[in-house]
């Protein structure tokens, strides 16, 4: 064989080898990522060819698939419209999926490896393939109460079972109707999505766990108080400076209280009283005394800066680094660059309610196949243990005082001990304050911990405070859980 033919043979052999390698890589290495590409129409049509599993709240379907006569065969519908949208997300042919629809997609569409043998059984028996159903932890009454109480105000509500971490309510406002994005009329879907995505109020954003984080305001005083009590240098009766305004070190600026005057006689106030009336100057002084390392350490113990999935990913909350004294004073009262999700603030209250043990939040209680056999279930798991039982008891006592005689009286429930903390957070010129309430009930046997955020003062505008606007919302959610 002459040299040119030999070289040509080698080139052809190399091309065949390259083709074989490329085919192998595509079919075995890249197959899953190619299937998961949003624009893969064949994969999308295949996912519509079998019944997608339901998403359940109690005994009711929050998301269910119904048979159709068009090319998609199954239509995803949301019977409660916007009520559970922040939890379920949407399942759209054009725009993919979000929320539980996305995070539990492998179970819902039946492709999970844990369903492999069930798929084989369906093939052998000739039964139609069907995805698994996902049972959520959401308490329907709490969810409805949160949605109704928040109303048209922009904000978020999240409630937890402090003993397990189960998420009992997850609501943001404004929200949206997922049916408009799951429709088989793709032109209407595109029109709806464009309208929603361009809306400056961001109805597609789950404010409880994602998006632009919020300054927590005076709800962060719980973290500062926890750091003080855990240090061993302070008790609930310890005396703190509480003037009407506090000069920030090295500046000509003053940090005032949210109310006229000082926090106590002779500009002195106890730690408990300071939390009860939400004394800014006392907690700013306390933060500077403790130091930024102590505050940051306690914030981190509660979960600030840590990644979390519920199973949707949660944006980590933030306590800033490299603070000077004035910045530290502001950070100690939840201002400056401190930022948090409503879920994180609910977790702080839940940890206090649970004797210092902070449980991992979760939304999925169990996953069942079409025969209702449990494939997977979630067990309560400890996330952190930021404070001692003694500190938790002290903080509970202080928070009860907030509701019984302080800034949070609008969260009081007759015949029930309620622990709480209000917050009013400034976040820029030209805007009203964001207002907060976080707490738990019953304080002596906690069944629910809650965080409420209302943006830009809600309906109260410039007159807004956490006690006026957010506390009544929290009250209704807690009442729904404990059955009052």
C-alpha cells in the first residue's frame, strides 16, 4: 500500500474514532444536561406525555395535571390560583419551572432514580406512567390567614413549626396566578410572563427567601440581646445607657430613638426594658460594647451567611465585615448593611422558642408514588444551636414583655402567652420604612414562629411601625395555627 493511501486510511480511521467518541459523550455524558436544556422541545413534549404528580397541601391539591386533547396531552393547573404560588411556583412549556415544581421536578415527572423500579413495573404491566405526588408542610389555615392579612400590601409572611422546622406558611405580595403561565396557549403565556416580569412590584419574586434582602431593623436586637446574654456579662436586669440620642463616636452625628425622649430615668434602662420599648440608644451602645466579632459570631450561629435549601435555595442573610464604631452601633439595631430574609428572622424566633435549638426549615413532608407508597419523607433535623436553654428562656421572657406592655401589643392573643419583637427599618431617602414583626405562640408551649415584613410602610405610609402594621398580621397567622 503506497503512502498516500495509508495516510488517507489513517485520517478516515481517526474520523471514525472521533465520531464514536463524540456519540458516546453525547449519549452518556451530556445526555442529562441536554435533556434539561430549557429549549429542548422534544424533552418538553415528552414531559407532557405522562401525568405529572400532584403537589398537595393537607388533602387538597395545590397543583394537579388534567387530561387534554391537544398535543401536550396534560395541562398543569393550580386550583387555588395565587394562594400557593410562592410555594408551588409554575410549570410552563415556554418558561420552564420554579418553586417546588422545579426543585422536586424529578419526582413530579417520574424521572427520579428512586422511581426506577416502579417505572419498570409500569412497562411490564402496561400501566400508564405517572409522576409521584409531593406532600407539603404548609398549614392551609395559616397560609390563607397570611394571604388575607397581608392583603394588597407589598411584603412577606413566613411561619415555622419551631420544634421541627416545618414551614407552615409562605406568602409574598404581590403574587401571581400560575395558571396563566402553565396554559397551552403559548401566545397568552408569553404575554402574561412579559407583563409579570416587567412589573416593578416583582410579583414573581418570592420575598420570603430570595431577591433583595431587607434591613431587619429592631428585630435584629434579638441577636444583639442573645450575644449579650451568652457573653455572661449581662443579665435581663443589667443596666444600659438609654439617652434620647446617642452621639456616634468620631462623628457629629447622633442616633436617636424612634420615640421622643430617653429610655428611662437618668438615661438608664435595663436590658429587658430596652427590648420591651425597643430602645435604639441602649442597643447601639450594647453593640459597641460587645464588639463586632461577638455580634457577627452570634448572627452566624443563627444562620446569617449560611446557605440553605427548603428545598428551593435561600439567599443567605448578611452581617457586614470591617465595621467602624458608628457602623457597628447601627448594625446592632439591624441597620447599616445588615440584611436578612423573612425566613432568617423567623428562624431566630423559632430557635428562641425551641430552647436554643434551631431546626432546619423544610417544605416537603413526603413524596408518594401513584399507589400512595412513601418514597421519601423528611425528618426534623437540627440546623444549629446558637444559644443555651437559659438564654432562650430569658429572651422569651423579654419578648413576652414586648407583647404584653411594649411595642408589640397588637400581636396579643387573649388567653395565650405571645412572645414577639417589632422592627422599623429605614432603607433610603424618599421611602417609608419597612416594618417587621417576629415572634411565637404560645410562649410557654410554642407551636408556631412567624416573621412578617411589610415594605414601604404598607397602607400606613409614613405613620407605619412594626407594632401598628406587621404585628396584627402575625397575630392572625398565629391564631390560625393554634386554633384561636
